[in-house]
C-alpha cells in the first residue's frame, strides 16, 4: 500500500490563495487533499472524512486554529489525527510554544519552504502509521484478553458440571457401610482430588468474575475469630497432610468487621494453603492478628522456602509463579494471590508479602478495616451470658464409645472453632488427656471397660487433670446419678441428647466458674494428633 493511497490531508486556511498554493503542492506530491475555510467546516470535515493529517492555519474567521486543534485532540475519535499548525501571523517562539502546547504535533511559520513542508508532512504521516499499527495491536490484545476471560469462564462452568456428579457418587459411597479397604481408599482419593479440582475451578471462575466486575460480596457483621476459625478448619486436612504445625493467636476481645464470610475465609484459606504448599514437610505456620487503630493486621507466616526480594512485587500478578518448572513445590495456576488480594481490596483492605529471602520463610499480611470499638463491645454487653462463637475457643476431648457420636460432635464443635479430639474408651481417653491437654472433657458415662465415672476419677488423679472441666454425658436422668457424678469429680452433667449449643453453654458456665481465661485460639496440629486420627 502506498502512502498516497491512504493519506488524506485536510487543508484549513481562510485565505483562498494561500490554501490553493498549499493544496497544489500536496496534490502534486500525491496526497488526496480536501479543503476548509473556517474552523467549523474543518471540525465537520474531520468527522466526515477522517483524514490522516490536518494542515491547520492559526488565524481563522470563526474558531481560532488553536481551539480547533484542542477540540480535535480532546476528542477520542479524532485525537490520533496529526495536526500541523501553520501561521503567517503568529511566528514567534512563544506562538510556536503555544501551538504545540495546544496539542499540535508540529508548528511551521510562513513563508514555508516547499521541501520543508513536504518533509514535515511525510514525517508526521510516518508517525501516524506507526501509531495506527500500535492501536491495531492494542485492540487485538484487548480482544484476545476478552476472549481469554470468556473462555476461562466457560471452561470453569463446563468443568464444574462433571465435578458435581462425581462428588455425588463419593457421597453415596460414604453412605455404604463396610466398604472394602481398597474401595475406601479409592473413594477418598477421588474425594480429595475432586476437592482440589473444584478449588482450581473456583479460582478460575472467581478471576473471570473479578475481571468482569461480576463478583458480589454478601456483607455482614463478622468476628475475626469466626473468619480465622473457618479458614483453619477448611485448611486443617491440607495442613495435616503436610505434617505442619499451625498456631493461631488472636488479640483479646472481639474484633468485628463488615465482610463476606465466605470470601474472607477464602482469603485466609488461600494463604494457609500456600504456606502449607511452600513449606517443606513438618514446618511451622503462624497466624496472628493485631489491632492497629481502625484496622486489624492479620499475618500468615511460615517457615518455608521463602521468596527472593526481586520476586515479591510480582507475586500478586495473575498467573505468576516464582518457579514454574515441573519440579516446583505445590501445584496451582498462579491465581491464588491475585485473587486473594482483589478480595481483600474489595473489603477495603490491603495486602503485602514479606520474606527475608530464599529459605527464610514468608509472611503475608492482610490489613482490614474493623468496626469501631469492636475490640471491647462484645465482652461488656453480655457478662456471663451463654457462649456464642466469640467468647472463647477450647480444646475439647470427647470420650465416647459411639463412633457416630464422636464423629458428629467432633465435627460440630470444630465447626464452632474449637479444637477437638475424640477417644473411643476410657483408657485412650486418659492417654489423650495427658497428650492433648484439653480444657474440657465430655465423658460418656456408660462405656464398656472403664466406665465414665472411673475414667473421671483417674483423670482427676493426673497432674494435668485437676484443672480440666469434666462433664458427664449420660442418658440417665440427672437426679438418678447426681451423687455418683459428684463423687467421681465431675463438674457438670449433660443429659443426652444434647445439642451443641447446650454443650457450649454449659462449658462456658463451668469454665467461668473455674475462672479459666478464654484462650487464644491455638490449633496446634501435632504429629501425635495427626497419628491419632
Ligand atoms: P500458585 O500457588 O497457584 O502457584 P499463587 O498466586 O497462590 O499461585 O502464588 C503465586 C506464587 O507465589 C507461587 O507460585 C509461589 O511461587 C509464590 N508463593 C505464594 N505463597 C508463598 C509462600 N507462602 N512461600 C513461598 N512462596 C509463595
């Protein structure tokens, strides 16, 4: 394609003779020329003909040439058109400066040498073509990016469909008693891998949603404890499978914030899972929080592989992975941190990554706005009231010969943020007391072998057993067994069936009676605990 084929020049001059002379020169050089004698005509013709260049006289009868230039350069539809400002009247350096600062791409004064005029026109058209090529590439990139987002969203939706029945099949297998060990193993592997796949797909969907501004938060008043507990709970199995020890320390009182529980949980699950992935087996993970004015800073720190300082700024980019080789630790798409930071930002927060270098562990700090006076409100509102999720988190040992009871209550209490262990009989219960050091023991009374009364007596004889809150859990009416309960050293009785709220209310009353301080959540996941599960 030759330049004369594509180059149209609008020649704007109110002086007919001057306009004619310049048009002639340009036409002879092979350009297509259109003409205007006023500013208004010039603006109209630019819109109609989209020339590549406007040769623009400064002095026009209606609109000043500088204003015509400003209008063209401020309009997104015309700002790419080259403007060569030309004047016989305004010829000083300040005039030229004013022309250029009004947006002209160059400024010539008359009389102008023909060769200089043509060389300048050629230079501007070269620039125009280069910019046009850049604009075309940018539009292509934007389109490719849009198609990629659309593809990711469709892919994620499509991948979810087959995951759904697989999950259903696993649930069905779970209902089957006496499953062959090989089948049970296969079921658990499928379950685990489906969960992993679902997480990846969820990340993809979320990123696509965020990119298209489609992610909506369901905000409500939340306590930080709830958020962190649900995150630790969700990551527990993953942390355990890597043999890591995790601990959580929260500031005293209740820290409340306005947010989406699911999304904020996702933030800390991502950070905990990353900490687990990028820390060699048996490492340490610390979660801690501190209130700083109107914000709470939550840190997730690990003793893992660390991050080189030059990588830190890039971590939050979409699809960025420090080590994308096949041998890298962990697996993922490189979306977690970009998604996490975006979710934090949607809550008005900020996020930062720190590391002292490779091999020196990493720390991710999330800073979120908190509700005013949230650190003290809860405690003073309801002194001595029934336990709710915010009053304390305890280590609870369930000793019960019923596996379903152990399983169900462990699950329910963990869901409320407590650390729970379960033992199937009195003897293992006593061992667990020494090792797990619970704050509370829920002790079934009627158990084969060592019954609950005798188990409680033995627990009281242990050095670690004096301060523990021991609760008899029984199907017997209270008045029938009260005396034996007192004699065995129990602090209270729960009559079956007892709901989890009822259990926690009694636990709180008894703990307050013993004046034990509600501890920071401390989900130390020990090797023993892991082994015992
Ligand atoms: P993914 O884990 O899927 O690769 P992320 O966005 O979650 O993606 O993390 C991006 C990269 O940041 C990871 O590939 C890893 O290199 C690095 N990274 C994230 N968390 C940690 C951590 N706790 N310790 C060391 N490196 C980390």
